[in-house]
């Protein structure tokens, strides 16, 4: 009888010991192996994706030569012209492959004075496409620029790249002068202020890029800006604020597939 009592006490003790043990695991929600049921944090057991730095380089070009404001170019009709302003928005810049994507949440306000843009972190791997959007997503496009700090690409700019909350941002702000009779005097002007949700364009460029661990990885896109003027007669002093000259705005945007490329 005494032996039976001892055995029962031992069993109760084992049960109590087992029931008092708390589950141990990774309690960091950012870890790959986060355990929501863990009651005790484990020591050095959490695992994380290795990330590296991603950077975009834009080669501002015209026919393979460096692009410059106030440089004289010639359109398809023999008219000389020059750009005095060239700004545009890119967003969602990233690399893609069959397994997924790594993209940036940054909005870039691009102009010829800057060629390199930091895009944050990315997962190492091999990617076969570069993707980005020329323009801004609809929700952000109709947000209030005053919500952003000074210096933010989406904040107020001088000169302005924003119309109103209803029309949104100017995706492409391009201005310049035209010498229609080629006498050396630029007596005409041109203006392309292209925006609104329907003029946002997604760009996909095929290019193998390897993102290495622990390095700053740069991928390069070439941008030939005179290709925007393909088929446009600059002697007509072309001008569009998008809605007031939709045919010209459509022609400008139709040329975008010829602007961006990779080698």
C-alpha cells in the first residue's frame, strides 16, 4: 500500500513539473521563426532574412551622349530646341523574378542634376526584371503635399510639381525653348505638364541583376530624353497641361517606351 502511495505521489509530481514548464521560442515578430505561442524568449534562436542595400543609377542621355539643360537638340522636322526644365516622378522601383520581388516604397523626383538614388534594403538574389512606375499611385497622387516635410519629393517644390488635390501631381514637368527658323534665336517655347491617374505608366525592363549580400548593389537604367519628342513638331510651340491638349499629352506618353532602356 505504501509503494502504491509513493508511485501516485511521483506521478502527481511529474505532472505538476510538466504543466509548469513554459513554451520557449522566438518572440520577435520580425523574425522568420516568430512563435506566437512562446511564453519564454529563447536565446539566440531567432532567424532573419539577410538584407543588403539597393541603389538606382539613371544615365540621363540623348542619343548616347550626356543630357544637359540648355543644350541644343534637333527634332524630327529639323527644328532646334532646348530644355530649360526637366523633372519627373518615379515610384515603386524594384527588381523582380519568378519567385517574387524586392521593391522600394520611395517616391523619386528625378532631374538631370542627380543620377543616383538610394532605395533602401533588398533581399540578396538574382533578378531578371527592373520594374518601376512613371508617375504616382492614385492614393498618393490625391494626397495633400503639406503633409510631407520640407525636402520630401512629395512635399511642396519650387517650381511647383502639383496642381491640386483633385488633379494631383505633375508627373512630367518639361519646358523649353524653340528656334523654329534655325536663325540662332529661340523665339518660341514648349511645355509638357503631364499628370492625372490615367497617364501613369508601368515600365518593365528585362535585365539580369544579382543582389549580393552585405554590399551596396547598384542597377542602372538609361533614359534618352529626346525620344519623348519623337514625331512632335517643335515649331508649333507645343504645349499641354494634359487635359487642355489631350492628343499631345497622349503622343508624349506613347513615346515613353522608347525613353527607358538597359544594356
